[in-house]
């Protein structure tokens, strides 16, 4: 098993005794050969399209004509002043906000409950995970029906005497984004619950027991023992939900197509609308490049400032 | 060996990606293949086309027709990819207008003027005319329709209306009566945007005729008076509560969409194309829709001078021919628009034939009335989202939705469209 001698952080006992020689003997040629398929696919499906988008974004182009109308940074300038794009960006930010402030804490809370011993635990674990398993398009159609003017939500409100609360949830510009946020939270919290549950199960029982022996309250145990132990998972969950929020598309596209009047658009729905509907492929490419750039910057900053301690030696990371 | 394997895998990945665009073009040495893309995904028209292709193959040995059927958005996406690859299909769906113009500008479609001159005169002139750009024939129509009101005669009768309104004042009066009786006057799938655009277009046409629409197409003057007036009439209706609850979020053809409300008697009318009854039937809870209770009237006039009445608002479906298409493609086109094939298509109840002599195949009396009206027209103002360049079309649809939502005033919306059109 010399192939895995590149030690991962935390495997210190093994690393100490391991002779350094086998690691160096991996010829560069072999490494490159094994990397080649992955690199080729990555280049073909990630790098090349991105490079193409960057080129297109410098043109005014309807997707059919030859690329002749070079406009330089005009598309980006237009983007800066485009109220519809600002709206979409703001909506993405609100999805990130709700994901971090509501979805993750809720998932952690439910995971804590599900980690206990009680009858029917397996059933509950499945129930909470089901929304994540449903295809996004199916979930979107489901919620579209529930939130329709004559849908189940208004029906339920009617039934309990709250007629005055009934609304056209997806038709009012002031309400639609709220509705989308609820559905996004519902759709993805199961995934994070599962993630946290796995992390919670790996918290050493003896640590918890020691805490209890020392007279720590349940809150203190959670604050000083459990939470630090699942810290790496929480930080990864935060990362996944930020990146996911920036790329949000299917759910919104099927449920509202970004409407009405752009009130629920995200950057990606706006990009698709600009390209496939308006045939402004140059402008849509500029949107794509900005989304890619934003995701990249956010990912780098997160790596640098939040995940840094997980990337470093984690043997004493549980502070 | 392992090294070779890795290299082979990489090579395979590249080859797979590279050859996906070239597949399906292999043919026998002397066999002519016509690649035909259409969007009639539903029966019976889908089979009518398939049978027509089979008959054509039989009559022309050595010619093979390869049909690709896709729904509207998938068709557009796939066509874009083929156009970008400089390889248009031989025969494909077109709606004329801004997109056809762009395809012409890009040199993707054939000028058919001389090829079709012998037989195209048998097709309805307004439809043929709509497929001309700079007096050249770039596509050949096979279906045409007009937009108008599909209404529930029973609900109209309930409020004492037995004659269809002819002027806008009469129309508003009918809406008020329906509203007062607790009936939803009109259903509109404004979530899809284009059904809302129909109202704006009809009103602009009624307010100023086709001149402002042509003018706007050329100069971008969508802030002209008729467009603003159209928006004001819409606001008038919205304020009256003329539309169903939640119309901004409702799609046209969804299971619980705008068409279903008319089909199930929950709304009294809708402003829609000739396909209205078919769509209603497909989403009706009884599986058929309103049957005899459904009737049709054209958009009312706005009083005053109004627009020229030999021009109406509607749409044309046509086929364009790709730049590298074999010569036999035009023969296939002639076959598809022959009285024989057009009659079979008309009998299907979905599309309205444009060939002279095929009109008797249309059984529904209202669709027949629309067709007869269409055949007398000298011109047709095609759907605005097809008439203009796609960016302008999107701006129209978006801003008209904003008028319905009252997030833009009619003036602001008109100016926003004009700004895009002048860009």
C-alpha cells in the first residue's frame, strides 16, 4: 500500500515511523498518466466551457451569427447597472443567509434529537431525509400545487378558520421569495441532518461521560464537548450550503421561473433567461462568468479563513 | 499495461465527446437523407406527419426522411446548438419574425422564392406573407391561427349577455356584470408571460393598427401612444378584478392553470389562440371541456378609428429549409402543404390548414370560423414574442407582466421596452 503513503493529517503515529523513501519514488510520468483522465474530463467540461464563456462575454452575440461584434467590457458594465441582476444577486444572498442562519441550526437540532435513544428513531430518520431524496423538479411541482391559490396550504388555512391569511403565495412579488426560501429549507435540511447525525455518532462516548461526571449541564456538554467535536462537519456543511445557494436553479425555475416580475430570480435563472429566452448569449455568458467568479472567490475565502484549521493538522483542532 | 489503460481511457473520453456531434449523418452512398425537425409531439398530428413522410419516401425511392420530434423549448435549445455548429437541419419549424430574421442574417436558411413559386399561391396569403423577409420567401406555412376570446356561453347568459361584445365599452360592461355576479370574468396565465402579452398586443393593435407595431419594430418606438394606452386598459381591467386570483403565478396549460379554469367553468373566458379548445380539453376534469357551451368572439374595437380590420393578431407555423439541405427537401415541403396532407392535418383538430381546398377538414365550427376569417386577411400581426428580436420579445413579455403586477406603470413599461429595442 505504498500508494497511500502521502499521509493525511492526523495519522501521526504512522507517519512518524514511515521511511520517506517510497514517497519520492513515484515517477512524475506515472503520476501524470493517472491524473490524465481526470484532468482531461475536468478540462473538457469545466475549464473549456468557462474559457468559452469568458470569450463570449466580450461579444454582443445572439448565439447564431459569427462572433464579430466585440464590445469589450460592455456586458459587464451593463451587469453592474442591471436592476434585475441586482435583484437576483440579493435573492442568492438571502438564500445563503437563510441556509446558514435557519437551515443548518435546524438540521443540527433535529440531528441532536435523532441521535438519542427512542422508539421509532429509524422512521423519523427516514422521514426527515425524504425531501432530500425527492428529485428537485418533482419537489418543485409538488410545492407549486400546494402553494397555488386553490392549493392545499390555503385549503388548510381555510379549514382552521384563518381565511384572512390565505394568499396567492407564488403570485405576489412580495411573498414569492419567502415561499421559495421555505421550500429550499425544507428540501435540503435533511441532507445536513444526515451529515450532523453522522458527526454526532462519532463523538467519543467517554468524553460525554467524563463531562457528565464533572457535573457539566447538558448545555455545557453541547457547547464544550459535542459542538467542538463536530466542528469540521459544521464548517463543511456551511461551505456546501453557501456554494449550493449560489447555484440554486432547478427548484426555482420549475416553481416560479424566477417570477413574477423577477421577484424570485436567482443569478442562474437570470442567466438562463438571458441566454435561452432573450438570445443574448454574450450577456448571459457575462452573467455566467460573474457567478463562477463569485463562487470561486467565496470558496477561496472560506477555505482560507474557515476551513484553514481543518486543513491544517487537526490533532489538536478540537479547541 | 495499466499505463496504456489510463491513456486509452483519456483518449476514449475525448473521442466520445468529439464524436457526439457527428453521429447520425451516415447514409448509403446514393441515398438522400432529409433531416426534418418538427414540434408536433401530440397525437394525432404527430402521426399525420410520420405518415406523410412515409408516403413521400415511397413516392421517391432513394430518399429517406429522418424525423426528430421535440417539444418547443427542447427544439429551440437543440436548434441553437446546431446553428452554432453551422449545421442546421434540412427542414425545421419556424415562426417567422425576429428569429427567422436572425437565421437569415446568419446565412442559415435558404431563400425559397423561386423553388416554391409554382405552388405556394395555393396557401393563405396572410400566412405566406408573414414568412417573407425583404420580399423573399424563407419559410412555408402549414398552420395559422388567430387570437380571440374563448368564452362560456352559459356563464355569459347567467348575467344576461347573449351577444358577444363588439366594442371595448361593451366588453368592460360584460366584465363588470360577471364580476358582480361572483363569476371570475377572465383567466390569464400571466405566470407564463406570453398569455398576458396577448392582451397588450391586441389592445395596442386595436388602439393604433399595425403601423405603430411595424414602426416600433424598425425604430424601437415602443413608447408610442398606442402601447401606453394598451397598458392603461390592462390596469383598468386589473383594478376591476377582471382576472382570477393569483393570475401572476399561474401558468396557462398546467393541471390547475388558466385554461383549466375556463374548461371547468371557474372562469368565463380567456384570450387565447385557435388551439384554445384543444388545450382546455386536455386539462378539463371531465376530459372534454365545455363542448357546445364554448364559443368564440374576436377582440373588441376601441371605438374611434381603430385598426385596419383586414389585419388581425395571430400566429403562423411554418417550415424553413436549412442552407445545405438536399434539393428534395423542397419537394417534401410541397407534399406537406398539399391539399391531401393539409386535410389530414386539419382533421386532427389541432392545427388549421392554410391550403386552399383543405378548409372542409376542420370540424369544430369555431375553429372553422377562425380559419375562414384568416383566409380573408391581407396580413397577420404575428405574436409579438415571435415578431421581434428575441431580446425585445423578452422585454415585452417581462414588462407586460409588470403592468399586470402593477410594479410598473404603463408608461414605465413602454419606456423600458423601447430602451431594450433601441439598444
